[in-house]
């Protein structure tokens, strides 16, 4: 595995690779890697000739400075995992390699930066007005900003994302479409721990008791999927909220059943060809998200 810190050096290397007509697959991450990330690497290995993984804890997508500072950083373990998975290239840039001082100041002052896509803006519309967008203002601007930067550096043919971040996936797809980027976006299934908890880097911050309690998230989602044949959408949402709120250590932010394409909430099965149930909550000091496609 070759490690790059410089965007320019990585770009030069990849330009030579592309001259050989190799298909480049890209897996962007924020590190603290686990089996979920490795499943993305494995999917990329199948679909590509060269696999590039990035590790970068992106400051512009955090609303809470404490969350940014506490985000787990496990570089040595991450490298070992990637080498075992036969990843070809690891890109680990410094913040200054991707962002100007002005861009970071705009984020700090919570001013919307209209040039975040390097002169091109994307209208995400209602995609970013619900769920994560409503609870974490500016989060998806930060996500789109950094992913667009990575896409311009790596110029992959294909990029691989986990379905756990369902709304993020929709935002990235819309960005790629509006900016006419020739990149195929792949959604990879959620990888779960033995108790059903969706794998996440944030899980490392859970205590043993909290990790055990967190199994109620997937348990509720699976039950909602099973009950859709006997309950209305409104009843399903009420059932899920009651289940999650019954645990005193859980602070529920939202449980939403939405159109899987527009992500707008629905109240009737006829309002969406495909529906997804999405949840976000806090358990102790850790914020967790999960989802399941219902039909």
C-alpha cells in the first residue's frame, strides 16, 4: 500500500495509472476503521483495478467542536486493516492540504460559503431540510465540500459509500449529478455488530453497557419492517418512538419514515414507491444513526 500526504503527488501518480486505462475506485473515510469500512474496500476491489482510500477528519461537517475533538483517531490500526484488505493507496492529507484559512473561518463563523464547490454551487433543495439537515445545520455543506475536493483530486471512476449514512448518500448523488462529475456512486449494505448495532467509528466511545443498550435501535427498525403489513405509517412511527423513548438513557432526536428518493416524510404507503425508516438518537454522549429500507 502506497501512502500519500500530498494531493499533488497523489494526482501525478493517479494520472499515470489512468494512462494505463485502469479503473480507479475510491473510498473516503474519517478513519477509526472497522469491518464496515473494509466491506467498502472489498466492494471497490471487485469493481476496480486500483483502490484509493482516504482518511480525513473533516472539520467543516462538525457542528460541535467537542465532537470534532473527540472523534477517534486510530491511524496505525487503520493502516494495518487497509493493508490486510489489500488497499492500493491511502491518502492522508493535512487540513491545510484541502482547505484555505478563509474556508475554515467561514465555517467557524457559520457563514454559508457560496464557493464551497470551487466556484460551483449545488441546490440540494429539500434533501437537506429534513432529518440530519434539520438537526445539524450546515453539516451536508461540509460533507459535499470535502467530497467534491476529494473527487477533484482522485478523479475516481467509482466511489463507494455505506448505506448507514442514507441521507449523505442522497446528497452526494445529487452533487455528482448537478456538477456533471463522471463518477459512479455505489451504496454498500450496512454492516452490523453481533447485537445488531450498525457499525460506526463512534461506537468506540460507547461504554459496554451503552453498547448493549444500543441494540434496541436495530431491534426497533427490524420490528418496524415486520409490522408494515399490519400497521399504518403513522402507527409504525408511533410504535418506534414509544420503543426508543422507553429507554431512559436514550435521547431520541427523530424517527422518520420517508420517501427513499426525496427523503420527505410520508404518512401513507401510497406516497412513496420505496420507503426508508431513519433514526437518530443520543446514548450518553454519543450520537448514533441507523436506517432500514421498508419496501
